[in-house]
C-alpha cells in the first residue's frame, strides 16, 4: 500500500531527497515532467506544491501544481501528472476561479476521464483535450535558420512593442508589466519598421534543458521565416550552453511542426493535455 505525501515547494530545499530523485530522473529523460518539477519547486516554491504516491522508497505517481505567476499571462493553473493514479489525482485541490492546463505523462487506463471527473467535482465546467508533441533539439541535430540574424534579443526598451503584440493575440498587459516580463524571461523578436512582427520566449532554464514557448507571428508577417528565426536564436542559446532545447506543439499544427523539424527538432513523445475552464 502506497503512502501519500504533500509537499510545498518551500519544503523541498537543497539536499532534499525528492529534489535529488527528480534531478536524476530529469537528466535521464529530457523535456520530462521531472524537469518541470525541479524548476517550479526550486524557482517558484511559493506557488508550487507536489503530491506523491510513494511505495518502498520509490515514487509511483505524482502531481505537480503550479498556481500561476505574478503576470497577467500567467493567470492559470499548470498541473503536471506523472503516471496518473486515482489517489494522486484525487489529492489535487484547486479552486475553479481560472483555467487549468493539465499535462499527462505516462499511460494509465481512463486517465483523461479520471482527471476530467475530478476537476468537474472541483467545480470546473468546460473541458477540452488535445494531443501535443514534445520536441527536442541538441547541438548535434541543430540546423540554424539563415534568417536568424534578424532576431533581436528583446529588452526593457521594447516593452511597448511587446505590449502591442500581446494585445493582438488577445492578452491585455500594461507597458510596465511588459517591461517586467522582458526582464524576467529571455525573448527574441523580429522587428519590422516599428512593429514587433514575431516573438518567442524561453520560460524554463535549467543547466541541461531550456524550454521554448510563446512562439507567435502577427498575421501580416507570416510565411516569411520569422518564427523560425526567433526559435533558432533561442535554440542556439540552449545548445551553445550545453543544454537541450525543448518545446511543445499541438500534434495537428503541421506548419509549426515543419518549422521546428527544419531546425533539427525531433518528436520525443506525444501526450494528452486537458484544458479545464471555470
């Protein structure tokens, strides 16, 4: 019979047995849930918690919950479930006041139905599920874009341009918040005239893994290779530091997959993501 544990990020300090176990697992399996667990428990401890099913000194199943960040674009729950079990899923306690993005790692019978049932009991009303590819790129496979030189590393001076781009994709932020986001996370963009035409960001940085996301190009500028250029710049930063670059993409987003494949990314696995709405 397994034992359930619940730990806040603030309890998982350097030298904690859990952090050591997760770090070993993360190094063995690139772009895994274990890498997110290490990142959030150490970098965002006040916003993170982990529920584990432990048996015979080994982890059988766990759920990592990140309760959102300080920025408007982070006003969601992120839930990562490894080897989904009924005990662990039932231990997740979040209030249905905002959207929850739930990522499943590992096969389990009826995992999607089990998760949806639990989140419905928590008070969430609408649900969707999609297949996502996890893709990775190493120094050996990386094929940089010839347009990479167009990508500019964004700084605080680009806050207004970044604010305007986020408004186009339906996210309202202030210039001050845009400035803080650019200070906190590495972004590359392609600027055409006085317009930020395309952008990509690095949201997770560990010595062995960089996770890229938020790739977006304004409609009038699509088809020009700009998304490939900004992704290439971030990928180069990762591999030049001895890390693997990773990203997630919807399995049916063929144009994006072609871009990433042309840069040397390969599909590592395909998983279910569940989206729960209040």
